[in-house]
C-alpha cells in the first residue's frame, strides 16, 4: 500500500477532518440536539472505515448503508477518502451539510475531488443523515456502482535517424479477466498469486474496481515465461489470455537500445506506478532512460454502471494519460549493419562511429566485452593512437613532421623506460613515419619538445575530459598532470591517459572536420525522464582546432594508412581513409590485458575500433571492413 498513498495516512477527525473550522462556535448557535455531531460521526466513520458507526447516524438500514460505503471504497480501489466540512445550515427539523471530498485513487492515479450535500433531519429527537446513494456522490443512484477505467497505450518504438525502428515487434501474453463472468474471483487471485507472486489483494482490487464487462489485464508474460506456465494458467477458471504485439525485441546495438521486460511482482513494487499489468519496463539502455516517454502514463475515468444491465450510466471524472512518444536517435541502421559485420567473428571488440561534422553517434558495435567495458563509458589506455591528440601540441610547439627521430627498440626518457618491437622500415625514420607506425620510443622522445600546459590544452581542444551529457553513462577521458619528461612521455604515448572508444571517435572527427563537437545520441525528446541514470547538463561548445596545424595533422593521419601500420583500413574505390593504430598493455584488477586500436575516418564518418588483442592489424582490418560496408549515403 506504500505506493498507493499520497503522503498522508488515514487520520482521525482531530487531524484530518476539518468539521469545526467552517462553523465556529456551532454548538453555541444551536440548541440540542445539534446536527453537528451527526455530521461528524457519519463522515469520520466513513473516512476511517468504521462503516457501522457511520451507518448508525443515518435513517437507512444500518447493514445496507455500511455495505454501500464499504463497496464505494472497494469499487474505486481508493487508498483513502477524506472529507472537510464547508458549511452547515439548519431549518427547523432539517439541516444540510456541504462537504468536500478527496479520493486518492491509488497506483499514482489522480486525486479525485468533488463537493456534495449531506441532508439531515430529526428522527425521534436525534439528527440523522437522510440516506440515499447520492450521499456518496450526487450522481450515484440506487442500483448503480462505481468503476475505475484505467487505460494505457502500447509502448512506442525507439527510432534511428531516418525514422526506422530499432527494435522488432514481439508477442506478449496478457492474462486477465472479464469481472462479470467470474464465479470465484478470490480463488482466481490466489492461484495467480501462487504462479506469479503478485499480491492477491492488489489483483482482487483491480478486478473489483474495473468496469464489469471490460477485459482487465492482471499479469503480462513474455514468450518464454508464458510457455513455461501455459498449462498451469489454462487450469485457472475464468482467466483469459490475450496476445499483444509490442516493439520490445531489440535490434543492434542492444547495449544502447536496451532490453524490455514485462512487469513482475518485484518490478511493480520498485516502480510503484503508473505501471499496471500489461505494461512493459525498460531494463537498460535507452529503453530504461526513456521509460516514461515510451510508455506514457495511465488514463483514468471514474464512471457509474447499472448493476442489472452492466452498461455505463455516467462518466463522473476523467484524466487523460500523458501521451507516449517514440524516441528518435542519431543512430543509422545502415551504418550499424556495417559496424556489426566488422566486429562479428573477431576477438572481443568495440566500435563507435560518429558523424564528424556534428558529433552524432551513428553506430556502436560490440562483441563479448562485459558491461563495465562498454563503448561509451569504458575507460581504456589508448596507446600511441593518442599521439593524434599529442601531435596537435607538438606541432603547435614547432616540431616539424619531417624531423628525423630514431625509433630504437629501447629508450629511457626522464628515468622511464619505453620499448618498441619493430620500427618503421627503410632508412632514418622521420616523425611522420614514427607517427604512422606508432613508434613508442620515438614519440616518447618528443616529451622534451613540449611543455605540460601545451599538452593539456591539446587534450582540452579534443574534448578529453569535457563535461558532456548523454542519456546513458559515458566517459570523455582523462589526462593526468604531466610535469616531468617521463610523465609527458607517458601521456604522448597514451599509457597513463584513459579514454573511451566514443571519446577517441570524436577526437578523430575533430581532425576530419576541423572542429571538436560533443556527442549526440537522442534528438527527440530533448531530455530523458527522471528514471535516467544520468542527470542532464548543458553541452560544451564546439572547439575549433588551430588551422595552422590542422593540415599537417591530417597529413600525419593519412600517412598511417598509405605508408604506416594502419594500411589494412584502406577502402579502395571510396574516399581516402585516414587513421593510425596502436597496441598497449596494462594491468586491471591484477589482470594483464592487451588492447589494440584503430582511430580514423573516411569522409564524414569517424570511427574508433578497440580489440582485445596484442595485434594492431586486427582493428585496422575491422575498420577497413566497416568503411567498405558503409551505405553510399553516409
């Protein structure tokens, strides 16, 4: 019942029923017997559930009156009913009390408020309420009952940038009843409780309060759970199964879109409302972040029905539910297919593709990496692909791409040791060839040519550490302070830096377009609901790169594919591919891990590929397959 209350408990007259406030000094104004006590006893008894006490202050048959008051609460499935007296007048042996009613309909439904009159008259010297059903509500008549009609729309889909759904429809199995046809609703609720764990009293309340001739959904099952329970469900007398198609089977990328489940007894308790049986709940990704937008809220009507015919008589109140809406993303199904194909059958890998000119996330591919190491929020050392960022600072500091920089197998910088398995082929290597082949020892030697502040500014220009906001967890990266040559060398070679594949894809997009832009994943609605894991913040502004170094930086990135270690990323017949690769080892939770990267772009599509393998050739190959598989419109 905790979720069905609006912050107040049922209270006695002194705390919750303001009868004396509107009629000050009432007892002094009227001779005994006063109608005040009759009004007080009736309304307090009704409010607190002492229906016998309330019935004794009426001229009706006590058992009949008490049952009518109790039925009204049950038929409304009310968490509480509260009253306040507005005015009390007398005219000889007759009196009239005007009172205000507030009915908490529970399940986070609206508060129903209305005003009514309580007629009284003297009966054998005692004030009594003139009993009729209109005492409960002015439009309620004999032979009628209340009902609450709650409706909700089906779940809306999550869409890609072109309006195509990013999930498939699946069949859900809704177990429910038509109340008027039930012979033993208590037994049905007991049997359903035994199978599902849903509280019997809540199941029964939904049945009692629903329109008698309407199908009332009680529990919804997915395909596997329904197949498991089908025979036992078929054995429950009066239970009906309706099949409903909903867009709940996720397409790729599943970790971004998220899975959808049916409401269970546990999730119902956690969510409280406005979820009802028949609704679905997002279990992760955008499905969870935008749960309220995708499902909307329950619409509610309070109506009266004729007990004999079962037909609706009047609509007493109506609240429209909040309209559910689809969620439109920046993802592109065609680009996503290329990403899925690129990581299929490989070592554990992650791939993020963004639109360089906007920061829009186009695709996220993943294979066999756990939730902690995801493409948006994972924290990984980038190795020498981070030299793309560091090169911005080196070029700003005056380092020439043609400068000869040896690539020995072993080098010590400021007391820190760096090793390189194999250097660039040919004669004396230059910074360009060192960059193209990811030579750790040569790049580490550049630490003496750049100061810490310049490196930090370059990282900021590429959005590393930026305070962006997505509706899902994400990580923009971090660069430690580097005051010594050893610390600067470790930053340049990406050993102490931490990034996500998303942050590196955006960095590549910055070189491609000339401007770093924050990422965008969802274009409508503008912000997720309160169930999102991430509080929205104002996005950082785009940052233009220095045009004086941009051309040289692009030339360095192109050399990685044309003459460097990223040659496997080439995509003949299309636009030129730019990019570099790296291999890096690190220790995480006492486990040694080996990663390799490709970071680059083709046209307006920038990509970061990370694979759990010591060979940098694999992510380059995956990038090449990805570029070759892109739709022509990308």
